[in-house]
C-alpha cells in the first residue's frame, strides 16, 4: 500500500467522531447530515489509510459511499416491508456486504481495501446482524 502519511490514532479518531456528532442539532437538515457523513468518511480515511490520501480519490470514495447508502436504504425498506407483510424469505445481507466491498474495490487497491475494511472482511464480507435472544 502506498504511504499516505500519518494516520489518526484510534483515540484521536474517536475524539473527532464524538466532536463531529456533538455539534449536530437534534434534527439536522439533509445538507447538514450529508456534510457529517462526508466528514465521517474523511476521518475514516485519515484513520485507516492516512491523512495524505489524495483529495480526488476521497471524492470518488464519497460517490461510492453515497451509492452504497442508497442501496442500503432500499434494502432496509424492502426488509421492513417483508416484516410488515410477514414474508419469511431470507434477506441477502451478505450479498450486500460483498457488493459494498466490490464498490470500494473500484477505487482502492487490495492492500488499501484491507486497511480500510480489515483483511477478513475483504475476503469474507458480512454485515452485522442482530440475533434474537432465546426465550426463557
């Protein structure tokens, strides 16, 4: 992987994320939410890839991030509708996870993908799921 300068420490990354969200109003406007999302992505890049990661590539990652967000939203709505209609078809969350990694692969090298997502996540993408608690 290319050297993109110093990376934010985990502590500094966490502090900056908290500060970013601490300044938000209770009901931020859509432009304000988009600005926060872009700034979150830039902080993730600074933490995982390096603070000198090129601006043109950050812009392309932002476009990928937005595309991924729209697909997640559609999938979430579809899953909610299935639940409301009591449809019992399994969801394709792992397929979505694979698609997300492939979208970022358009811009990032394999070593950059591993730095951004983690090696295991690039090889076997998954999304976190909530498991039902067993009945007592």
